[in-house]
């Protein structure tokens, strides 16, 4: 009875915890925790933690990046005919091959490409493409185009199935909201805008008694109601994560790295580099750059977005190299879809389908991979995809993270020759 009174006293006085992202309301009905994947693959732990895991940094280009003006098919006349105002002149491009070149705003990526640290996978998409932002992003984040699998993210399932002992900071997203891709059932991912502000914050007027009451409230109670148990477990996870982050942030900035642009995207990458250098146990970082829904007046606007992308990633890789960490980190970019081949009457481009993905790091097989999609044989005015994005995910999971991808992705997808396999990685195949 005293425990219940303590909870009531706590609720009456009020405290808040800002530890972010560990709570996921969609899972309130999943308190059994013994989750089985509806795709008939059991998600059971196959390793007691993964301390040897390298680091993956996922960069989401929100809104649908125009892949044709990112990796530009300058050798195709159809490109210039379809985009009389928006096409990037061949003379301005940063040429990669005799067929394609990078947008001139991506010069830092061209330098990384020339140094053998960039792999570009062309024509990435999925069957029966959906041109809705919400649905297509959901497909990419769950790795489930059919919508028949579990309502968790592919990275969340990675932690659920392969990293039971990784702690509460196995994944981290530099944002106020948790992306679906990182949501799982084990609470191993947190979302935060600023590591320095991540933690337990009593409301004004709360004293030590209230703080201690909160800590008592979130202790497990034998035979408690399942939803309450779930919530208290979640809050305890948040407290543990906040404590770990306080330990790590005490070392941030001890060794200064490379200079970064002042824009928010680059500054998020600076924080990621500092967390890696400070010894954070995080294995997957998730960073977003939005604004790519360029239906109108795309010229100039898209240039600035690509400048932010190239500048941020260039500084990030320079920073990691300076700190001696570049070989331990892989960056992967994606967007929910590309844009249509033809420009529209508003000087922009509408929702499309296939687009390139970038993999950046010391482990890549550098170069442009796969043929560029046809610009004449189109799918209702859009590019036909050549590579299923789940093959890219499978390659990253198996050859970089060192885990089997079947249960995580709901099936077997052929790995691509874009990464050098790490020692101990599982056998891959179709």
C-alpha cells in the first residue's frame, strides 16, 4: 500500500524526465516482450552483446532527394531534354565516370570519392513503389514494402535480436523524435537533441524527496500490472541511459577535431564524432537532413541542401580521420524516394521512385555500382529501380555489422559488392 501511496504522492507533486525516445507508445500492447517475428523468423538473441561491432551512421535525406541532380547522368541526352531549366550543365559537374558526375555542391564528397572512400549504388528502390512521403518512408524504415511484418524498424530489430546486452545507448538519434527505423521492443535506443541536456530534470520546486520518490516509483514491483511494469521499465532504462550519457559528455571536447560548417546538420555530425571519440557505447547513430521535397523553385534550394550534405559529411570524415577513427565508421545515406525525370511547370520536380544511395568509409569498395536506370524506359514517368534497398541493408548488416540479416529483414536478399567483408562476418547470399 505504501508503494501505491508513493506513486500518488509523486504524481501529485509532479516531476518530469527528459530522456527521450526510449518511450514508444505503439508498443504499450507488446508488454509480453517475448516477441516473435510474424515473418516466421524468431528474433532471439544470438550473441551476448556485440562489443566488437563497428559504428554505423545513417543519414536520412527527408522529403525525397532528387537523385538525378545529385549523381547526374550527363552522358544521357534524355536528361537534358527532360530538364531544360533544372539540368546541371555537364561543364560544371564533378565527373566520376564517362556517364555520371556529382553535383558541383558535393565537392567534399568528390574528394572522398577520389580517395577511395565513397561507393555509390545507382537505381535503388523497391517493387510497386509508393509516392506518398509517409508510406514510402515507413517502407524504408521497416524494410517491409508489403506491410505484413512487425511494426518495428529494421535497426530496432537489429538491437532486439543481436544486441541484448548492449545497454541503453546502443542506438542514438540526434533529434527530438524517434525515427521508426530505430524503434524496437528492447528500449536500446534514445533520441536527444543535445547530449548536454539529456537527463533527469525535476520541475521547479521539487526537492530531494521528490527525486527519490521518482526513483522508487520506477523500481519494478512484483506482480504489478503489465502496462505499469512496462512504463516503469522504460523510465528506468531512461535513467540508466541518462547516467551513462552524463559520464560520456564529461569527456566531450577533450580532443578537438576538424572544423565544421555552422549549419545544424554539420553540427549534429560534430556531436556524433565527439561521442564516438569519447567512447560512447553507441553502435548506430541516426542523423537527418530535411527539406528535399522540391516541388517548386528547386534550383538554388537543392544546391544549398547538397552543399550542407557535402560540407557536413566532408567535415565529419576529416574529423574521424584526424582522430584515427575513420576505419571504424561507415556512413549510409538514403531518402524515401527520388524525383520524377521531367521537371514540372513550377521549376521543380515531383515525387518519383528510384535514386542513388551513398556508402562512405574506409571499408567501401569505391566507385559507381550498377548501371544507371534508363531515362527512356520509364515507369509512369519515373525511373525503374534496379537494386532493392534491402540488398543494401543486408550488405551493411552482414558485411559491416557482422550479423545475419534474414530475421531482421524478413527474408534473404543478395549482398552487393560494395563493402569489404569484415573478419567473422556471416556468409551472405541470395
